[in-house]
């Protein structure tokens, strides 16, 4: 009878679990706790954590990860680079670029905040990563999960789970990471700077803008077109005003559906034997370094611009140049309110925030062009 019980247990997953699988369950639990208890990016972290659980149930018994299995089919959209542009389509349909058009100068802050991408790239090269792996790691600094996944799927599939989880984890930690960096690099007087009200942007400007950005970005960095083009298509649908059904489809049905599937696939890529490696710790460390550099880059560039501007920019909005829309802009507003409850900079912060989305996609296009 005992032998029969042992034979039966051999047919279950319990006898095949490893210490690595249990560690990954622990990581999934932490991510789920942060998502539910701390309300930090739950739309992203909940499916990621569940995907980690699926990936670490011994696959030889479930077949869910094997060729022909459910997750294998779903991951084709990720590995072929289909899901990230679709997410950009939805983001474009949700994004109001009029803030950026009201303050064109603040677009430079969105560019300056991408410095973390290139700084982390160089650091990764010093630590022995290949150029393509370094580019994949560097993109974490843009605080743009879909772009990170898009680059990883083309350059370094072996790092995909690590860089994706690092990127989304740090995006969720923006409310924790951004305040100390902002306070360290600004004075109380600078945080109290008031900015003028935004000018009214015409409908014609809002319609022409996505077309111009698409043409210019495609001409300068052709490899950025899949991301920038879909972002601008979504925005064009939003701004023309008479295709509300398409806007709703892009911003709700497509975006939400693809987000669930993509996050599940990201989590399902984090198998213990692939994730628990020394390189993973380096990826997370470099990702944190990239984030801090990006936040600092935007703030310091705003302070540099103020040397030449008559109407000063509140440097807090420089940290919003990372692509975490609208979280980083809201954090900038909260920090301004702490020193002056009547100072409202949220709309101003949204300008570099949305510029950062374009900036990270263009940075990805640069890497894809130079390192192909």
C-alpha cells in the first residue's frame, strides 16, 4: 500500500518541486502583496505574480509552458513583438498631449530624463553584458514596461523576465523612489516655484501633432516606428473626435486584454532555472541605478534651463520625464503641495511625463537601429 501511495505521489507535482520553485512562489507572494495591500500597479503586478506561479509548477507535468501549451501560444505575441505596440495604441488613445503642446520647452525634460537608459547601458557593458543585453537593461531606466519588453524580445529573450519584472517593480515604486531624489536635488524655494497657466491648444494642433511626430520619428529613427506609430495612431483617434467607438476599443478592450495577457506571459517567463541567476541581481541593481539617473537627469536639466529662462520651471516636474504616466506627475504635484498647498503643477508635470513616453520609444529605436 505504501508503495502504491509513493507511486501516486510521483504522478503529482509535489515530488517535482525544487527549492528554486518555492523561492519563486515567495517572489510572487511579495509582488501580490505589494499590488493588493499597497495598491501599487495592481493591474500589472497581479497577473505577473500569477504567471510566476504558473511557470514554477513543474512544467513536465502540466505542459502549459511547452510548445503547443496555452502559455506557449500566448507568448508568441510577446516574442514576436506584437503586444507592446498594441499597448502603445491604447496608451495613445488615453493620452492628452495638449499639456506638452502648451509648454513645448518642457518636452526637453522628457528627453533629459532618458539619460538613465544610456548611463545604465554603459554600466552594463562595464559589468560584462553584451551590447544587446546592455541595451535591454538600459531601457529599464525609461520606466516604460512595454518598450522594455519590446527591446528584450528582440535583443535578449533570456533576460526578458528579469528586465520586465524589474521595470514594472520600479514603476510601482515610483512613489517611493521619486520623493527622496527630488528633495535631494532641489531646494524648498525651487519646489515652491509657480508656473503660469497652460495656453489653450487648438483642435487642429492636436490632430496635426501625432502625424508630424510619426513622420519625424520614422525619418530620424525608423526602428521606433512600431511603438511611436501605434502611440500616435491611438492619439489621433482620440483627437479627431468622431471615432469614439475606436477610441473605446483601443483604450479599454484592446489595452486591458493585451495587458492581462502580456503581464501573465512576463510572469510565466520567470522560471526558477532561468530567473534565479547572478545576472538577475545585476539586472535589478542596474535597473534601480537607471531609474535614479533618469529622475535626477530630468531635475538637473530643469535647473539648467532655469539659468536662461525668465519664467522659471519648477524642477520637480523634471522627474516626471520618466514614462510612468501619470504616477510620476502626481508625485511631483504631491511634493509641490507639501511646501505650498496652493501650488498646482500637475498639468505642467504631465508635459514631460507624456514626452517621456515618446522619448523612451525613440531611445529603444536608437538601440534597435545601431545594434541590429
